[in-house]
């Protein structure tokens, strides 16, 4: 298993190199002139030159890249000019927020989409099937920022059941001591029910927004793979052996149908990280997505690069996890190691 | 081979009967699935709006009328007016053309590049496969929307660049689907038969593999069109979308989004609905096409 | 059961089931709520020190409230009755006394003033701080230069509590420049302790920490998320502030900021679309205060070095084609001061900003354009800063529509905030809209930056006119000399020239709008347009 | 004997896009206690649907429209599902073809048996494991404790079928329905599995329904045989009678078409069809070697890991490559038909692919008409003029036709590449169609509009289009029904006679090889076990393995004539 892990990590190296190069180039061709932006509103050309020199932007591109890679190998992702902090510190502080939100949304979505997909497959062609398709598709058809704002309007502004969209906690609640960085988990560990309640309440709307968005791909793939599995021979065998429908669907069909669902989760996660950018903006969520957007708009290279690298690593780690869980479910892969 | 030569083999009625058979099957699928039929009707409406929009729209979509700004829906302005007094109904209709153009061109672009790269990767394997795989992996390692943002920010916010960015972020998806479909068919009997007939590998890839993958790619294309529109809308929301005052659903929603809280729901709602319906329609058609294409259902 | 009761019950039920319930706030929370001012804005500071590299505008607010200056301005009553800083009258802050002579000014410091860490404020600290301002480069140094404060030698420590500032040349902006945000007084010992060879001025330290003697200190700063400030109980440079704690939260979505205010969760925001301000004012749930930008104007600029805008007739034609009233109504919701429609016949007052003698007159615009040799118009691009799209976009759309009437076809170019300054620096945009406002509220200050042939960044039109330069120089000289009549002559002259030659078309004078809960009072308008927490009161 | 199962007037309907289709019409079948009944029919005869209807496991689209199914006195046609769940597996159970697919791939086989045992309260949590192991033991699986923990992919096909049988018999049902239980298995395995089923069911006094397309198999193992055609029962008779005195014309046709020892190729065709006039083209220098293979080897690397993982592994840890073909030598002479026989995995397909120059050999020579074509890389061979002289007919006629080409386009494909430009393609295609007996009006149809036999003809016409010298026939009839097989085999023989080609006939079916080939090569594990004239190898085999193969093939009672 360890060997598999190691091998898998090695295969991701080319993609990682690609990510480093692409992110560097992409940020350098951004049209904004960082120096001009940060030299202040009344800067003279000399002042801009000064700032440029300070930031090392007067060097040739390969030289800048070399310095970037050297810094990177020391774990130094540079400084964000928008927040004024080291990018590593910013990411460390903000990543748990994004991860908590994304995972919350994903789990919520799974809880709804998987049963929906199974139901649609088992009752293929029925009213439920069409309804599932329509609901899931409608969810993915809404721009995520629109859904978010609508939810805020309805739940916070009109019905007043949701707290103010002000980030991860109520303004006056204090954060639980950091263990995992996930407020839900940390507050439980600290037995701080107030903080738990508050963070759950804050998570609800953005989480639902993300869940609505990711419902469709999960429900769709669950339905499709359930349909495929249900038409397989071993399901017929199970039926012919007198196993009841419930057992056939859940133990026999569903476990097999899980495999493509898990694969899709990787895609959905990447999808959600993108959507996160918009959701975080709507809900003032202090995550990495909104951080990257602001940096991008400000031509602030370092955070954009740091963000991209962090995401690439996250994505690769996630795929590793998917790979491993795939192996746990499917014994056939175990033997091919 | 020359077209004339091939034409000499294939008789016209066969094409027709093939088409009729496909249509017959399509009718069966749609008959068994009213939602898909509904989606096709929607698509028809969208296409009509895209082509004849400027003539259908009751008002000039760009003409401001500050005397009539922020009016809720009325008989005169079905969808109300925006902050500059422009007729939202007219803008929604006229926007169909731009949105569909973005969707269609970006999908055509990614189909051309991603599809071909994937076919080459799946069919030839080896280095081609590895290079295409690496490119796809690298793109996939970015959260796709963020990558699109980066590309548009770097290249400048024009419609062309939005199309290019959308195509790039969808590249891995197309390359992967085409790759897996092509590699499944690499050892198919008819591919070997084509080799025995003396066809070169490239010719087999283009004339044998590609047409057989096309239906599956069509499904994906339909789904991606919806995503392309959403993507453009998201870019508009953070200010990287099309230029004002061009009517485009995403930017209209983004502009109106702030006004939801203050009660002018119609500014965002109607373009939002149009956007949703379009994406909805493409998604449903994609599903419907899948049913038509899917051999499991084709009994 | 009425709706309110229902909601309350629903809330309680929700709380019991572990779901959100904003209505239920513990008493401890309620207590802290009353002592805390919650500010919401779109973006927050990137640096707590105005001397830092690239400190953004929100950072100025922190500096203003956490650091003291030698002197500050008195308040007067503003145009709509609100307290408004008095350009002419200074009051002591850290200095308890100011003694002005022909070549220098001498300040006596308060003896009991201390920094946040308890160290006493001495003349040494003041000199170090001023030296830092003129030496670190970038914006602070530049701003000091505007008041002829350029060299460390100008700042002389007389004794522990006395400091003298020597003048390089007579400049009536020197004293006002000592009252802006930049010449703040920093705890030099503390900062020096945290300085390095590479960073002799300790910029890294002050970026993260406030090292001042001001009325507030930052106790928590999560960049991009929130700033928490606590009152400095030992503050002696003014009346003790009423609010013990300030929480400043970044809420990127304007709709949410409005919702927070309307729901009463946030106390104050100056960062809303004009439309929201107008509607909130009408609903009368919140206090809304609007004040015109001091010495500021939004304009339509044209690059005069290139055809077709090198032709004054074309520029005048554009000036007659701008839909001023429509802009006021649709883009600004009336929340701005019109800068058009002055009666023709020359400038009557030596003030700035003032309305230009233009009106929307399409026929006249057409005629002028034909005279200029463009009877069929031309094509060009109209650029704006996306960072201020809320106003810029409708303005540009309206201008575009109107210009089309006289045959000028424009493409709108949205430029992301980061690139905006780069684009301005390049001076290549043919047609654009922008805002300029000066901290120092003097017409010649504005004109020097925006119209002078020395072609600064803000002379975005690359406008060069010998006569204009002569008038501006004349105004500066006569102001320093105190020759009021000649000064006014010069001011009227350059304003008149700016209107007739129109390298930039004044559109309107924007308002600073502020929305507060009714129980919050004490808002003061300052030249920097940011909040002064010291005066705010929450009932 | 009283009837255990009595099906009367059964009609099953399916809702398809062409409307309601009656897959089974008015079928009457009776199975007595302890009886083994064979249901025989070609594809589409409704034999499987009948059995699914009995088990009430029809697809959603299908339903029992009419008729009664009585099992042990219970009326099943409208029994509630809960009662059916209870009956299935306990009273009646079923085994399927393709045993590997019939087992849940990600569940241990023991657990799958346990599921059934527990479901029918045959075992509690305490003894379930033991009983499952016992069930495995009863189907003669060695080391059942170990196999209990195995996943299906870890077991061979024959072993999987044993597990499926164990699963079906675990609760000691009264009726076992075996739906093509041996299709896809090698002959030796096939025999073992059938023997096991018969033995176990006899032992327990169970009734069995054997559903098969193979009349020989049914005649060998069943007491009584029911023949179905197009959803209807055409004949029902004791097994011995079916072969000796078939009454219905369809049964007669089937019986005749079943390959068996002691007959000639022509005997496969229905007796009412006149034998085609014997034609033969003179073969130039007949008997001269056309293709000579010497020392042919194909190796595959064992590890398909990536470069990095390969680099990481120490050199000595790298396993020796797998030899799919291990140094074989033989020749094919002009005008000769050579059979290449062996069970799956023996290397016969790999060999044919190398001969076809679709795969590069690792070692060895392939000399065709004096030229070592083995030296030409497979990728370049497509452009070699030699390409047109070696053609192939594929195993699966459906898979080998491009779904997007009409029959005419498919046949014309090689002509478009190799024929000279002056040729009138359409007339040549029509000529070829006539040659293979494909009605001209079918030329403009797409593969999915053609029957299996028609598709096979298209494939043959395509192979013949360039008048090749050597045609490799890769199990050309394996996917076809017997009656179609009879026709196609005759067609191939006629074509050979007419055009004077050489055949390399790759097959697993010894009966078929005997009918078609002059010489036979037997392969096992990548090596040639035995080769010689067909008569010699099949009548007097020298190698043990050959003898084993011959013994395992079902031997239907020989019909006179």
C-alpha cells in the first residue's frame, strides 16, 4: 500500500512541475503593473521604479523564475501585497475555512444526491426519475453566486432564520482553540457548544449553495452507474438467489456503483473549489478562493501562485485518497499493486 | 479516398434510411422521456431568439431611459427595467445570441483540440498519450474556474478570451473522454479490419475512430455548453466578463444581484431564469442524447 | 400568532435543534455588542503603517486612528450640517503648542503623552518619524514633498519635548501637510528594536503592529477578514473616545453589507452603492450623511496628444454631448454635486471644484464636431476602472449612448483595478473617466497635479499649455506671498482656461456617503474621507 | 413421476420501441420431479425468457401476458413478490452463462453464499461460514476454507461456475435452471462442469432445466429435450429420439447442422437444399509452401507499471516476461486449410495476429511467399503491397464491422486502398456480395440492420475483396447459431475451392476443425503439442492433451447418413 502511495506521488511530479511553470507564467503575463499599484496613488515613474526594484520585478523572467523556485524549495511562497502577509501564513489561516466549507457542501450534496441517484435508477423512467433529473439539473443551471444571494435574501433578510453572512462565526463569538482548523470539529473537541452552533449556522447557507451546485454531477453519475450495475449479471444472480430488493440494491449493486461515483468526486471537488471563489465572495467567507480572486485582480503574483500550488497539492492528495479508497472498495485493484 | 469514389459505393437512399432510423429512434426516446422533448422545444426558442432577437425585442436593448428606470414588470416592460431604464425583456432576448455564441464556439474549439488530442492519445498511446495526459493533468490540477479567471485576466476581458479560457478549462474533460473511447476501440474488430484493408493509422483515427466517438462526444458537448454559459456568467460576476453595455445574461445577473436585497428582484431574476433555462436545456438535451446514443437503451 | 412571535418561536426551536438562531444572543454578548462598533466595508487594510510599501487606502484609516500627529484640524459645520474639518484652523494633537516663524515652525510636545507600550513620546521619536516619512520613498515621501518637507535635516530636536521644522522655501502647504496622515509619530525605540539591516525603518514590524500613541490600537488583524481595535485608555492627545472596541469586518458583497445594516447587525458603512444610500435614506431606518469630496471631481478625460482629441473643438463637442442630467439621475441617484450648467461668461469665483459652463446640447455638439472636420464622427474606446464599476459602468454606458448620437462610436473597456494605474501611467487611453481628489484642499494643488505641463501621473490627458502653467505657478507664488487678489486672479484664470480648452470634462463632484444606525452619532468628515473613530458615539 | 413445474400457455411480452413484442408465445413445458429437461433453441428463440418468466426475474420491460406457471402446486404467474423472493434460491434457483460476471466482483465468494443461506434462514450467524464452506466443498472445490475468502477475479472461469453452482444449490432447491452454463468455457472445463451439475442434481433428486443452443450438449445430458423456435415450442421428445427421429423440420435442420464425428461438411446443410456444384479453380503449384513460420516467439512484459516504478524496482526483482507464444514453427501450403486448435490462452490468437502482421513478433521468422514479412513492422505493413495478400475473417461479425459503414462501404474498404482507380467499385462490391450469397438489397444497410449470418457474409466478402492468397479465419463461426454456422462453413469451403486460397482456421471446436481442415495444429501454453493431418490428429492422437480435448467434446448420438 505504501509503495502504491509512493508510486502515485511520483507520477504526479510532472503535473506539479507543469503547475509551477504555468502558474508562474500566467501570473507574469497578467497585464497589471504591481509596482504601479503599490507605489501609491501619486507615484512618479521613479517611485514606481523604486518599488519595482524592491519587488525584484526589474530582473529578467528566467531570473525571476529561478528565484521563485529557490524560494519555493525553502517553503517560501513570497509575500502577499494585498494582505501584506507571507503567503504561507495566509494560506494556512485560510485553507481550513475553504476546506471546511467545501467538504461540508460536498458531504451535504452526497447525502442528498446519492439516495436521489439510487432512487432514480431503481425507478428508472418513473416520475421520481424525471423529478430527480429536473431537480439536479436545475441546481447546476443556476449561477452559484445567484443562488447564494438568493438564499441570503430569503433566509437572512426576509425570513430571518439564518445569521448574518459574516464569515465563519458570529461576530461576537470567539473561535475555538485551533486543532484541525475546522471550526465544527474544533468546537466539538473543546465542547464549546456556542461556537459549534454558531459555526454550523454560518456554514449552513454557503454549504447549501455549494451542495445545490454539486448535486447534479453526483446524482447523475450515481444514477448512471447504478443503472449499469443493475443490468449486470451478478445482480440477476442475486435476484435469482432470492435476495430481497433492498439487499440487492444496497449491498450488491450500490457498492459496485460506488466506484465511478468516487472517481467523479475528484472532479466535483475541483469543480467546487472553483465555485468556492464565488461563494466565498458572497458570504464574506475568509477562505483561499476569495483570497486568490482578490490577488488576481490586484496582479498580486505570490498569492495566486501559492494558491494554485496549494490547490494542486490538495487535488493530488485528494486523488490519492480516492485512489486508496477505490482500492479499499475494489479488491481487484489490490492485486495489481 | 476521393469523395466521388466513396460516393460510388454508398447509395443515397441508405443515408436517408439511416437518418430516418435515427430520427425514429430519437422520437422513441423523446416519446419515452417528455423532459427531453421539452428541452428541445426550449432549445428551439433559444435559437429563434439568438437568430431573430433584435427583431423580436420590443425595445432597443441598449437604449437607456432614465425616466423609466427600475420599473417592476409591467405590461409595457414585461421583465421591468434596469437602473438605466433599459428594457430587461429586450436585453434578455438579445443576449441569447451572445451567450449561445460563447457556448457554441468554445465547445467547438475544445471539441476540435481536446477531442483530437484525446483520440490521438487513446489510439496511438505511447508518447502522444503521455504528453496529452500531462497537459490534461496540469490543467486539472487548477480549480477550473480559477484558471479561467487567470486566463481572462491575463489575456484581457474580451469575448474571444472568454471563449478561449472556457475551451482550455474543458480540455482535460474532452481529452479524457475521447482518449478512453478511442482506446476502447483501438482493438475493436472493425479497427483491425480497417488495418487489414490497408488504411494508415492516421486515417483510421480520423475516418473510423472519430465518427464512432462522435455521438458520445455530442453528449458531452451539450453538457459543456451549459457549463460554458455559467462560466461566462461567473467571470462577469467578478468583473471579467463581456464589456458593457452588451447584453449578456451573466453580467445582467451580476449587475442585478446587488439589487435583490433592495427589492429590485426582477433585474437579476429574469436574466437568471434565462440563464438557468438555457443551461437546463443543454443539460437535458445532453441527457436525452445520451439515451439516444447509449447502446444499453438502444434495444 | 403574529409573524414576529412566530419568528421568535421558530428561532427558539431552531436553537434547540442546533440550527441557527440569530435572535438568541447571550447577555454577555449583548453587553459586548453595546460597547462595540461594527463597521463593514468591501476591503480592509493590507498594512497597518501608512509608511509601508503599497499600503492601501483602508490602511490609512488604521493609521489615522492609531497614530497621533503633531497637529490636526479643528471642526466646522459642513454643507449639510455635519462636522467638517476646517482647512484653515489647526488644533494641537501631540503638540500642545505650535510656534510659526518665517523660516520654521516649532512644536512643544505634551509631557504626559505615552505610546501604547507606555514609553513617553519625545522629540526624538517625532524626528525619527518625520525622517522616516521623507526617507522611506514611495507614497509617504512623495506626500511630504508636496508640503516642501524633503530632507531629514529640516527636522531639528530642540530638547526632549521640543521639535523644530525648518522650511526649505515658503510654501503655504507646509503646515497643512503636517496635519495629513503621513507625518504620524511612531514609537522609535520599539520599532528600531525590531528593525533589521535590510529594513532599517522597521517597516515589517509596523506593517503588522501599531506602534503609536493614538487613541486606538489594533489588537487583532486577520488580513482580508477583520481588524479589531481597542481604545487606548492612556490617550491624552484629545477627548477620550466613547467606544471601547471597534470591529471592522470585510464583507465583499454590497448586497450583504446593505442587508447587515438594514437588519441592524452592522453599525456603520461608507461602502454602498449610491442607490442603496438613497433608498436607505428614504426608508429612514438609518442615518445617512452625504458630503461632497473635498477638492475632488469625477471627469471624462481625453488624450490631447493624439487625434482626434488634440482638437479643442472635438473636446468641446464631447463636452456638449455628455448626458449630464441622465448621469446624475441614473448612475448617481442624485448623490453627487452637478458640475455642469454654469452660466456662460467666465468664472466668477476663485473656488474649486465648480461647475463648468456645459450642458447637454446634441445639436451644438454635432456642429462643433463638423467644424472640427469630423462630420461623421469617429471610433474610439472609453475606459474605466473596474474597481469602481458601480458608478463608472453606468456613467460610461450613458456617455457611450450619447456620443453615438453625434457619430462617435465607442467601445467600453473595463480595466481591472490593478491595471488601472498602469494604464494611467502609460497615458495612452484616448477617452476615459476617473476621479481625482487632493487631500490638501487648494485649487492650485489640484491644478498643479492635473493640468500642469510638468505632466504628473494625474495629468492623465498629457495636457500642456504654457499659459496654464504660468497661471498655476502664479497662484502658488501669490498664495505663499499672501497676495489674495492676485491669487484669485490666477485661480479664475486657470479654471477658465480649463473650461474653455476642456482637456477633461468635469462630470460631477462625488459624495462621500455614510450609513449608520440611528444610535451612532459623531461622524466627522475628513479630507482623507475615512472614519475617525475617536468622535463616534454609540448610544 | 408427477410434475414439479408445469408451464402452460405462457406468453411473455416486451415493450420495445417498435411496440409490444411477444418473445414467448403459448409455451407449454412440464418438468417432472428428478427429470433433466433440455430447452434447445438458437438465439432469439425465447428459451432464456421462458426461464426468466418461471423465476419471475424478467426485466422491467417484460411481463407475463398470459398463461400459468405452476410450481409445487403454487401458482407463480401472479404470486406476490415477497413470496417469489422466498422461493428463489430456496425452492428454485438458477445458474447463468459467463460465471465470472454472475458473481459480485467485489464481494468474497463465501460471503455471497452466506447471503443466500441467511436469506433463506438456512444458516444463522454462527454456522453461516461453516455451511458456506460446506457448499463449496460439495461442488468439489479443493481447499474450500481458502476459497471462501477469494474474490471472483482470483478464480478461474470453471471455478467461478462451481461457485455459482454452490450458490444455487446451497439451500437445496427442488429445481435448478441452468442457462447456457458452459458457454464461454473451454471444452475440458465444460465437461467437468456439466458432469458436476448432473451428478449433484441426480444425487439430490432435483429437477433440472438445461437451456442451451447446443443440441449435442442437450442430447448428452438430458432426459427430455424441448426445441424452441421464435418463441414457440416446436418439438418435445426424449433426448434419444430427438437425434434419431426428429419430427419437426426445424429440429431436423438443427440436428443436421450440429457438427459431429463421421459426417462431411455438406451434411450440415438441410437435406432439401441441393448441394452446390463442385467447382474448383486450379491452384498454381498447389502444395508448395505459402507461409512458413519458424521459431516464432511473442513476449509481453509482466509489469505494466510506469517508468518510475520500474526504475525504482531493483533489476533482479523484475520478473521474466510472459511468453504468450513460445517458439512455434509450422507451415501453410498453397491451397491448404490448416486448423489451429487450443483452449483459451494457448496462444492461438496471438499467433494469428502476428501472422496477420497486426502484432510484431519478439523473435522468429514469418516467411510469406519467400519474403520475411515478420521483419516489416506492423505499423508499416498497412502500406505494403503484401498487405492485400493476407486477409482475415474475424470471430465476432458485429464487432468487426464499423457501425457507421454500410455493408457496401465495408466491403469496398480494402478496394478503396488497394484496387486500381479504373475499377467500378459498385459493380465489384455487388460481385463480391453475390459470391458470398449476400442479397444485393442488403448492401446499403448498416450492420445493426443485418442478422448475424448476414454480417458474417459481409466480413467474408471484405476479406475476399482483394483475392488474397492466405485468409486467417479466427473462430469465424463462434458467435453464430449452428444453422448459420453450417451455411457459413460451407460457404468458406466453396470459396476456397473457387478462389484457390489457403486458410488458417483458428478454432476451439474440434468437430468443426475436423470438417474443414486438411491439417491440424494443436497448441497449449504457447507451444505446439501436436501437428499432422486432420485425420491422424483427430482419430489417432499422439499427445495426451489432444486425447483429453477430444474426449471432452460432447458426443451427440450419431445420426445415420
